[in-house]
């Protein structure tokens, strides 16, 4: 604990600090709750996206054995070109928001390629979109979790350190000033008795 002056000015400064800490604490707690709610919402979105990804992947099992009939490198036909996102804001935290994933599809000869390649290209396109979407959700969660960590530290600092410290400093100053006042009264009475 820092050394404090035992004066009325210091007591006023400590009282103002205490009021300021008590005024900001509810806002920090509210921000912390909002960030926690956002993380839960993002977790739900990630699970939903993952479930959709597994659902589409499960549908692949019905015709994926066709890959072995005539080897086809599906990566030749579908490539991720660009991810479109914009910046959003949650409780003062800038986060990326998914718009779309642009995929380039290579033209191919319908007579030279197996008939299932069309379905495979569409399915891979969907899977790429879902994977990119999930990655953006995970980045959102990372950014919000970092802000939640900092906000939690501030809440704890205010609740457990700054507010009790100010209260203790005010108490010590009041005791000191009270003792000074009592001592001054006693000195005044002694001085009167000597006269």
C-alpha cells in the first residue's frame, strides 16, 4: 500500500477516487456479462456450423467410393479464392463478421469427367464455406475472450484492490484527523489551565 498524506485534501482525493471506482465498476461488470453472453452465442454458432459440416460430410460417404473408380483430384476443380468479411463491434471489441467465401470453379469437360464431379464440386464448395465460417467464429471468440480476460482483471482490480484500498485510506485519514483534533482540544484545555 502506498504511503498517503494524512490531510483533508488527501481524504478528498481518496473520496473522489472511491466514487469514480464505484461509478465505473457496474459498467465493467455489465461489459463482462455481455462478453460472456457473446462467447456463449459464438460457441452455439460454432457447434451449429460444425454439425452442418458433419452432416454434409456424412452425405459424402454415399458416393465418396466413386473417387476410387476413376481417380480425380477434386482440388483441381475447386479452390478458395477470397474470404469476404467486414468488421463488427461487440462491447467495443472489433471483430470480423463473415459475409461469404468466394470459390473458383474450374471449367471441366462434362464428357471427360465422371458424372458425380458436379455434386462433389458443389459439396466441396459448401464445406469450404462452412470451414471458413467456423474459422471466423473462432477468431471472434479469441478476440472476445481476450477482451473478457482484460475486463475481468479490471473488475477484480476495482473490487478487490482499489475500492478497499480507498476505503482503508479514508478510514486511516479520518482516524488521524480525529486524533489530531482531539489532541488540539486537549492542548487548548491544558493551555487554559496554565493561564
